C-alpha cells in the first residue's frame, strides 16, 4: 500500500512553544522504535502513515490525531498507555488513586491532557480527567473502539462532541453516553479549555 504523502490538517506542525510540551511523547516513541530496531520507513509502513508524520511526531513538531497515535503505537508493538507519565509516587493500592498518583499523558499546547483516575488493576472500567485546550481535538477523523461504552460530564468550559456524524455542544454540567462502537471525535473551539470527566468500559489504557 503506498504511503500517504500529505499530513492531515489535524496533524499540522505546531510552533516551537507547542513542541516543547511534547518532547517526552516523541522521545518515548523514538526510544521504542530504536529498541525494536525499526526504521522510520518501516514504522510508517506498518502504521500506514507518512514517514514525515512519524519523524515530526518523534521530534515534537506535530500533534498526532488519536487514530494516528494509536496506529504508530501498534506499529511499535506498544500499548498507548506506555506513553503516560509515571506517577511521582508508586501506587501499590488496587482500590484508590490519590491525586498526585494519577498517570498523565500531555499531548501538547494544541491538544489535550489525559489523567488516569482509576487503578490499573481494574480493567473493566476506566475514569479519566480530560483537559482539552483551546483548538485541541482528537483529530479530523472519527474513531471508535470494538466494544464497551463511554460516558462523561463536562466539568467546565464547552465541549464539541460528534457521535456518528451528530454534533452537539456541551456546556458545564451536561452529560453524555454512547456505545464505544460509535464513530466519535471531540474538540474545544472556545477560548477556554474544556474539562471533562470521561469514563470508558473496558479500560483502554
């Protein structure tokens, strides 16, 4: 299959200030690629994305969409959960996650922050705190999961949510729920970040 030559609009290069926030993400992906002994070309082929996209993600110059990030991780034979920051304190508790023990994935100034709020021992359900920065999104291409369900509530700001082509604007206090097989994407188009409590079954990270 020929590789795409263009990077989608939702993966356009960010400025230097945005890139700084994604150094850890790119470094982890590059380190994993080196460990697996794979070239940029091979990772791009496996993920069915452009070589330029993989290179720019590794260098912190591009914010990948949810779909592209998942495809790259799959090509590297690693779960996306490995990209989350390790909490500053080891958590042996299989019941409670203290605030300072949340694992965090920061997708940069034009993306979002994901904080895992449930222990890894509970795989049937997962709760996350999402902060979608102004202009941040999951990308232009909808995505889904093969089973389960998703629900949540907007804690602050406003969230744009598209489910199977149906777009809704949600304000603070609004809630939602849908089957995980639905094709979704979401974004923040306001000047204030959207904070969302997001719950999925089963756990995805």
